C-alpha cells in the first residue's frame, strides 16, 4: 500500500496537468466574462470530454451512463469490492467561475493520475465522476446529474424539467448530447451503496472563511439544506402614481419590501437565538419592464426567497414564517402573494468516518485545515442515497457564481492531497 506522503508528492507533480485542463475548459466555455456551461450543452460536454481524453491517455477505464455522467476508473485489486468514488459537476452558472464544480472533477482525475504515476493498484477500484446539472439555474432544481446517477430523479421529471435558456426538456437535451433518456426510465441506477463504499467531493469554498482563517482547506461538517421559493410573486393593481391616494393603493413593491425586510429580521432573531449556519437571500426582485413606469403604482412584483440552514427545525420555522407574513401583509396592503412552488432540500449530515479520513490526511500531511458547514453540493445526493459521503473545501478568492471567482493552484493541490489521502484510507477501510 502506498503511503500518503508519496501520493502527495505525485499529486504535486501533476499541478500543470490540472492547470492545463482548467485552461482548456475555460477556453471552451468562455463568455463575455467568466465561463458559461449550461447543463447538457456543448460547452458542458466539452469540459467532460477533456477529462475523458486525459483519462484514456492515462489508461483508465472510461464509461458514460445513460444520463451522460462520465466515470473514469483505476481498477483495484478486488474488482468486485465496492469502489471509492470522487468527483463533482462540470456545468456552471451563466458567466460564472471556472472552478465551481470543475475543480472537483479535475481533482478526482488528478488523484487517479498520481496513482498511475506511482504504479499503484489500490485495494478496490478508485472512480472519478464528472456530472451535469448541479446548478439549479438551468432546470430549476439542483443536482440533476447526481440524482440521475443514484436513481433519485423520478422519470417523469425528464419530460417536465425545462432548461431556462432553451425552453426544451431535460430528456431532449440529454438525447441531443448523444445519451439515452429512455434507458434512464428503465435501467437501474449506476451508483448504489452496493457498488460504492464512499463518495468524496472536493469543491471550492465559495466564501471568505478560509481566506480569513489563513488555511488552504476545510473539511465540511454538514451540507446546508434550503427552503426556496423560486417563482414567488405579489399581485396588486397598477394605478396612477400621483392620482391614487394611499388607502386605495395595491402597491406590490412596498408589500414585497415589507415581506423581505421582516424575513431579514426573523433571520437575525433566529441567529441571535442560536440557530447555526443560517443564510437568507432574495436573489431576484423585479417589476415587469413591459408594464412598469416611474409614474405607475406597481401592480406586480416577482421575487425569489431562499433560506439555507443546517437545522431542519430552522427550515420548518422559516417556511411557516414566510406563509404567516405573506398572509398578514396581503391583508394589510390589499395585495395577493402567490408564493408558488416551494423547493429545496433537507440539511445533510456528512459521514463521520469519511470526514475523519479527510481530517487525518490533512493532519498527517501537515496541511492547515478548518471545519465548517457548506452549501448544497452533489455530495448530499450520494449521502442521501446511503453512500457515506464527505467533502474537502478549498480556499478560493472572490466568492463564486460570478466571473471573478478564482483559486490558487497551490491551494487546489493541497486540497487534492487531502482528497487523495482520504480516498486511499477509504479504499483500505472495509
Ligand atoms: Zn458547485
């Protein structure tokens, strides 16, 4: 069995291999600023095909599932034993950063490449995976590729989910990329607890904490769940801005502002009362450009609400508070709130044993690390499917979901060392 220090050295030697894949993917999906890789688009598939080509060059086994997820396998000594899997998504938000997701897919291949360089045959298969549709911006729900990999997306969704930019269904896009949505309706899922012993995901942090703590990596403690209203709207009445007195107005902007500001107060109160790791975001808030005007009372406002938390109790409280406030404000301001579909996910605890492998690898290699909760990632889908999952987060600059997101290659390599050490530990663990 290979020791972690030798593996770490081989991973460091693969820095330019990783960098070349990052730059090639960036060039293949460059937008006006940043990168745009819509889930199941040419740019998204191009990013995956870079990985496939390099995996083949390394002599790894490569395979696509019916959804177009890519698997790259370094065969182990016992081919029948449950594999250790690592990877992430290759799609991005519009004009997003190159490393959100792609760093994790590249990282998993770098670990396999380093094992190849050392001529190591691990005790069990090590598998890298590249997935699609993690970003909810494309189909309105997140983790589409990982859900398909573990069989956690009902078949009807293939025809119901519509991509935001094209208006066409998930099934159509999967077929257009050369894969088989009909097989997804019948075939058993490719990734199960019976064939996969652990799932480890490297992901950029997407926040400021590791910069502040001055450490390159963190081991995630849990994945926040969400309570989201992606299609909420407030309906009132358009009116003359000067001629309509206050008591006759049905002003949807002021009503929605009140709702949002009272939800912010609720969030702060809950935090003060000890609810851990909670966040609240109103990412969209707009009037209709076809109808709005400075001289009109706004009769319609569309908006989104998005709470995140590691506590299910907080999620329930937030959902109840949204409904309670919407009802109250609708009456006091003579408007109607149509909150629309409530989507989201439960918080996901990560596996203590696999988290321990990551912590031990960081400590054993002398890499400074931190522990913190993180946001929704593909790892949560594997965890919910019963596969022990854990995540290593890598320090990155300028947040994420914006074109200025970036990451130091040296920090990435530290993260891959931790990932690789933990993958070997998981492979050795029965
Ligand atoms: Zn991501």
